[in-house]
């Protein structure tokens, strides 16, 4: 099994790239979906989040109010670190279990862990290659404002909260640009996929070529 860590800043185009990879045959583990399981009502992380942030982060039905929680953590670095300390270990644990299940069920699979905070969550050790998705800041701001109905100031604040992406790109084994149109993104992803397929055909042992 070959595991790709797919990372990138907010609104960089990770989900689009993950969708293309799924169409090409990859199995996707979306850490945002995993996080939703981790913080479901009744789970330990849910109880810790409510204890730490209070009822202001709850909807009337008892579910976490994710937009309210996002507003808090994107404007308070201490709160963001606290939330990460609660959720990241549990996300890693559940992702590791999914990988173990997949390794037993489909040992020849190519698995993509879609994780915006791949490095911050300490998951880089789980993967054989890191593909970083990137787009110019104006493009990301436009996407974020449209997707989350944010003002320009709010969108800029969220980008700043994730820090400079230069370090993330330096640590990646491959960079996927998404600043152009969708067909250009598809072409970039297909080229990376085909190169990976050639590598795996020549050297099926993960880790043989850190550039893939």
C-alpha cells in the first residue's frame, strides 16, 4: 500500500485534488470527516471541547456549532492550540485504524490522507509522500469568501492563522498548483498520478523514491 499525505492551506483546492485522485482510483481518508466523528456528541473530545469553550460552541440540537468554533479559534491562537491538543491525537488514532483496516483489506491500494494540518497534527510519519496543494493568495481569498460567506477581513484573518505556506511547500515531495482552471488542475494531478504509477511499477517498495 502506498500512502500520500495531501495537504495545503485553507481554500487551496485540496478537496478538488482529492476528488480527482478518487476518480483515478485512490482511496481517500478525509481528516475533516474523521474530525467530525471524533467530536460527535458523547465522544471524549466533544466533552472536552464543551468544557473548554462552553455552551457558546453548541447548536440548539447539541451538535458542535462549527462556524462559531471557527470564529473563536481563527482569532485566538491559544484557543486554536487548545482545540488542536484535544482533537489531533484522536484524529491520528482513528486515521491509523483506517489505514490498518485498508492494509488488510486492500494491500495494493493507493491511499490519500487529505489533511490540511498534516505536519501540525504529526501525521507526516504515516505517509510515503507528501503532495502539497497551492494557489495564489488572491485566488484563495476569493474561494474562501464565496465558500464560507466571509468578509475580506475575515478571510485574510483565517489565512494568516494558518501561517506561511512556504515551509509546507518546502517539506512536500510534490506541489500541485490549482490557481488555473479546473482542466489545468486535472492535468497536473493526472501527470503526478501517472508518474507515481510508473514509480510503483518499477519499485513497488514505498520509500524507494521520495520525490513521488
